[in-house]
């Protein structure tokens, strides 16, 4: 059977280099799903809006940060996306 769950991440893009420690994680998923945002030192659990949209902010560490975003439906269907974001104050 085709899974009824999806996960689209609009921010951040993968391999993004940022100059701010606080970044926005946003996207869209099945509106009945629970979204878990996991970093090396934090975990956030989000409930998407009726439209399926979700957004939160997280604080990242210096250097490379791996952010795992997972959506889980009540019947345990799961989809996961990983984004790598690097904090740097250097000009490129």
C-alpha cells in the first residue's frame, strides 16, 4: 500500500551555511502526523496546523549540525529527512 504520509522541508536547505545561531525549521506534512526535530543537543515535538504546515526555531552549534526531521502518523507510518547546516561567521 502507498504510504499516506509525506514530509517536505522548505527551510533549511541541505548543506546550508548560516551566520546565525537561531535557524527556522519549516515544512509541510500530513496534518495528523507528529513532527520531531532532533539535533545533537535538543528535541522538539511539533503538531502541524490543519493545513499540515509546521515551523519552529532551533539553536545550532558552531560548525556542522545534523538536523533530523521525522513525521510519524498515529498508525506509526514514518518518514524522515536529514538536513546538514553549518554555522560559520566566515565570509564566502
